[in-house]
């Protein structure tokens, strides 16, 4: 089974496709400084939409999502944005945890796995 990589960088690939499985690297907001969890989540989800399209799939084909929050107290704020974005009837398996993230201004990181249609 061939492995295809898209948006390949020196440390990681943005997208890895293995068979019908699409794996995105963990995504953080491009603009973070002074932005709320809701703003960062919107930014990340828009970027995820773009990457899924680059891979030939969409959020309707999400299989699994992992979400890391720097403060679990912002869970409801993040979910308010998530609930508006996620495809009704196509919700993935999901886990959300609190973690110390790579930089102090990162409040949310999201990693998704999807299937090709």
C-alpha cells in the first residue's frame, strides 16, 4: 500500500494518506497572540477544511479527532465553535484533554483522521 505525503516539511508532513486513511498533523492557529480559544479554534477548523480538501476529502468523512486544550476550563468555549462546524450526523470519535502545549500562546491543538470518499 502506497503512502502519499502532501505539504511535506523537514520535521513533519501536513497530510499523510495511507490507503483510504487521511491523517493530518496536529494543527494550531496561525494567528494566536491575544486571540481567544474560540478564535483559535475557528482558525484551526478553517485550516483543517483546506487540508482535507487538499487530500480529496472533507469533514463529512472525519473518523477520529484529538483535541488538546491548554486549559480544560475553556472546553465549553471550544465546543461552541466545534458544534457549529462539525457535520451533523457525521460526528467523529473524539477525545479532548488538557495538556501543556508547545508555546504559551497556543491554546488549542487539533489533529484529525478522515477517510477518502
